[in-house]
């Protein structure tokens, strides 16, 4: 058992280290709960360098909670396009509406009040509470889990209830009761530039003499997580039906990870490999179009989601513009140039932006 730092000693070493760190970000030092909340939602499942531009775009288009709360969902989704995990954007809008309508545009100033808002979990609530309202609560993200797991050698998997409880109890003893914002920011920066997931800078770490993982040469073994479930593989075949200069699209239904995003007619099959003849025989829609001409079959595009691995191919067919189709009212014919104005899943956007295509949609 190695000597562990006291809360005061830990904070003192952390702050001394943090004085030499220059990591500017547009939301750093922010006290406005709206901007803190927006940055935290954007940075979920997103790299800082990617999230920065989205944060700046959102602040420009929606400078305050009222502007966002009264926005059209399609406008929010379009601005979010490319970040993925679109439930975050929908929760962003729903949360803004709740704050605007039920709280007179003001964020609750208690941790429990923040946790009642849609799309705000323990980490985001703690970040807002500590940065905006100076409440002494630790913001426990992946950085904090990694730092504490390594230094204290926490062997309970951090993604289990027992592991989460142990980390929470430890973090609550360490958080600075006077300057929780300073503490939480220092922890975030420490995890980002010093105690990194891979190749941490252990030899220059202020905690190297008391870090259980480092002293046992097991840095890469922490934090410990329970066995991950394998991602489900799914194979999408999109039909890009071109009727002159128009193309068929629809919005995906509610309850879907891509809800409210637009897409082409979709066939999901057991494999990504299929012949054009079998594709036509499989699709009831294509069977209505015996004269449809296949003009392009794409390569395979891939997108990784939390629990799924999507592989997709795109099949471009030219069809008779005047041919009546027995197709649901949910489908719309739009000019192909209008595809740039609607929110699309990332995998479709990747296809449309592919410079190798003979037909450039965007």
C-alpha cells in the first residue's frame, strides 16, 4: 500500500501543476450557465478541437436560452450536423424549452434542480453547479475517473454501481470547497494533457511518488472497466431515386437515434454485398420501377455508434419523373441541391460529400 495524498495535499500539487498549463478554450472561465451547459453537451462524445467550432456556431446563432428555446428543431439539427449522437441536439432543444417556459429563462441554481432538466446528467449538472454557481461538487468525467483510478489504484470496474460510488465518495473528499470551479477545471486539464489515456507523462507527474498505477507499472491497466458488449453490425442499402433533378427523402421517425433526420429509401439486409438483381428483387419499391436505370453503386461507407457498427452502400437509380409511385405520404420529392439544406445522418453526409463520386450532390 502506497501513501496516498491528503485532500489538501492533492489540491496543492494539482494547483501548482495547473499554473504552468495554457490551454485556452472559448468556454474556459465562463460563468454563464447557458454557455457552460452548451459547451458540456457539445463535448459529450466529441473531441475538443471538433467541438470548438460547433460551440462558436451555436453561440452565434443562438446567443441565449430564449433564442435556442424558440428555434425550429430542423434548424438545431442542421447546425448539429456532423457531431453525431443527435439525441444530444434534441435534448438540448427540449431542455432550453423547459428552462424558458418553466423557469423564466433561468437555470436552477441547485444540483438537484439541474438534474431534473432533460438531457442533463450528473456530470453536466456538476459542471454547471460548480462553474456557474460555485457549488462544491466534483464534475466526474472520463478524465477524473482515469486520474483517481490510477492514483488510488481503484480495482472495482468504474462502470459498475459500486465503482461509481467509490469514485464519487473519493472525488467528494477531494473537491475544493472554496473554489470548486478551479478544482474541476484543473482536473479536466490534468487528464487532457498529463494523465492521458495513452502514454501519460508519468515521469513529470506531481503524483508519481504516490500513484498506485505508476508505481506498479500498470498505468495502462487503469481505469478498470467491465467487459464491453460487442457492437451489433448492421448493413444499410440506400436507394437514391433520381426523378430528373429531384430525389426522394423522408424524416426518420421518433424513438430512433437518427429521429427527425432525413434519409433516402432504406433496405436493411444481412450483408453489405448484394447484386443489383437481388437488390431489385428484395425491394418492393424498386419492383414498382421496372424501367429504373442503375447509374451508380457506391463503395461501402462506415459509421460507428455506441452499440452499433453501420455499413452502408448507396444505389443511384434514374427513374421516370412522371411515373406514379405507390409510396407513403411520409416521402418527399426535393431538388437534389436542397440536400445541403436538410439535416442528414453522418453516413449519408459522408457519401454526398465524397469527392470521388461522379455525381456531386453537395
